[in-house]
C-alpha cells in the first residue's frame, strides 16, 4: 500500500504499522538490548541469518520506524539512520572506499562536508578531487582515476544555492561505473527525489528540515537499490567479508547489499548510531514535512522577491527567482518549490552584512537552518571560516553573503523585520 501512497500520506502514515493493541505512535524504545530465549537464535542474528533487533547500536524499533518512512519518501529500497548528517556522509563514502581510493566531489559543498573531505578523509587515505560542477562532463570525467569510487554532490548547494545538473552528473557516474551520491538535505524528499534523476545513494542531514524544530542532530543514508556493484570496482560488497565468516553482501542481500553493509559493518564497528529519542523526534518532524516545505518555499520566494527590490540589497540568490543561473534546472528538478534558503548581499560588504544581522529582531542568528523559525548567518565568518579565500570562492561564498533560513511565520512579519533591519542600516552607513 505504502508504494502507491503520495508523500502527504507517507509522511503521516508511513514506516510504522501497529498491530492490535500496540501504540498508535511508534514508542520510544529506550532500551539498548532485546531479550532472547536461546543462544542459537542470538547466534543466527549475529551471523545475519535471521533479522531482528539485538543491540541498539545496530538497530532499534523507534529508529527503524524513522528509517522506513524516509526510505518510502525517497522511493529507495532501504535507509540507515545515523547520529548526524556528517556521519551519514562519512559512512556513505567509507562503505565503498578504503585507503588508496579516490572520489570526485562538486566543489560547492556545505563547509562541514568540505573539511570532512579535504581534511579527515585525506587522513584516512581517501583522496577527494574537487571539481567545479559547472564544467562540461568531458572535463569533469578527466579528473577521474582508475581508483575513483564515487561522485558526490548536493542537490541544492549550501550556501551557493546551485542546482545539481542531474543529467550531467548521472551521465558521468554511469560512464565511470561509479555511484552518484547526493546530499538531498535542502530540498528534502518532499521537493526532490534524486533516485528519479539517476542518483544511487542519498544522504540527509535530518537535523535540518526533517527535524524542522531545532531539537535533534541526526542523519540518514538511503539506498536506491539501483546500482550494479558487480562491475569489479567494489570487492567489499561482492567478495567474502571475513568479519562475517566470509559472507558476500551481494549474494546474501541482493539490492540491499550497500545499506546492509553500512549497518552491520560500519555502524557495528564505528558506532555513530541515532538515539531512539532523537529518532522519535525526527519521525515526528516527518509528519508535517510536506506542509512545512510548501510554506518554507513560498515564504522564501516572497522574501527573495522583496529583497530584489530593496536599494540596500546588492544581489539576491534564490533558485526559483527568474534570471537565476539555476532557474531552468530548478523548474525541472524542484517543480513544487525551491526550499527555504535564500542568500543575499548588502551594499557595504562584510561590515554591513554583520550589522544587518545585529539589527534583525525576528530572524535570529543561529548556526542552523531548516527550522520553523527564521534565522540568519554570515557563512564567511562562521560555517565556512575554515576555508581559504580560494576555497571560499570555489564554494561560492562571498564576504557580504547573508544566508537566511526562511521560517514558516507569516510572510509580512518576516519581510517587515528585514525592512526595519535594512532601514536602520541606511542611517548608520
Ligand atoms: C548541516 C548539513 C550537513 C551536516 O549535517 P549535521 O546533521 O549537522 O551533521 C550536511 N550537509 C548539508 C547540506 C548540511 O546543511
């Protein structure tokens, strides 16, 4: 039934199907462990011969309800929740890359992902080649090496707000025989389903819109079940795993091989599991996701239209604004709305940008986005401050850039806050 439901229905009904007398809402199963009657049954669980919960580092019923709902919303075959978006991204790569391997990544990335790739993955021996996503396919292909195992990009880049050209990137991944891994945090499964456009693996920072209320850090990996891992490049999935008595993930789990390995190998060994309580809150967030994404999107479009007319604003960046470099791509891939993030610059550069943020009353300064409450940040001095000037330019972050996460308040109240903030700027400069 769930496969024929629309997203509005999956958001509230999906992922959990209580039997007679069971709680209507997935209960918070705040238990590390699960009881069994005989050691042989537990041994079968350890050997992956049978399924069931045994230890909450690997799986938990509350977290499972969340995972099943996200998998259904993304139209994937399975999902794995993680302690954060960062750990979702990390595991999505480590699941198929070892020391000595390489991945390609669009240079327009969330600052945390950029440093994970350029610093920590490097220390693990995985080299990341950053490519300008606007280059033609032939040039991006020329960055690939024999040991290139994946290509990574964001659907809407944070904070440069470029739309991923799925056609080009899926062509590149197919040509190279490597999976396209997409960070779909900004659109959420409500506004874009990357598997329909050639992606193979999706990661989310569930901390953002999926939670939506600023309560929980969490992440999720979704497997499209649509990649051929048997092309000789991914022995970790096809060859026997000595830590499971020589089991081959592909033979045993077919199109669930990737997501199963991420759980039973990486979550088991590295441990970034989502807590049941956070799983409960993230699942609650999903209930209202379709409604919130509609409002975030319409408020963001209206705010960006207003800002475009203001004399103190030097530029406005929102993919659904006509004339935006990604406008055509956003019409194609985000037909329902452009999500809630707007960036803009103010006359007077970096100093004026900081002053405006101080002047705002309704929009608060927080290191966060995707919340129901409108917030702002100055990326060049915060989320992206570890980047060099060259790296800042490559990821599209200018010194005067203010990033607004437009909330679901009444649009007039949001606009009025920016009117008073920009007006007092006028007096001071
Ligand atoms: C915030 C964010 C992340 C990291 O997620 P956390 O939950 O903070 O670890 C990854 N990608 C994007 C696009 C983000 O905005």
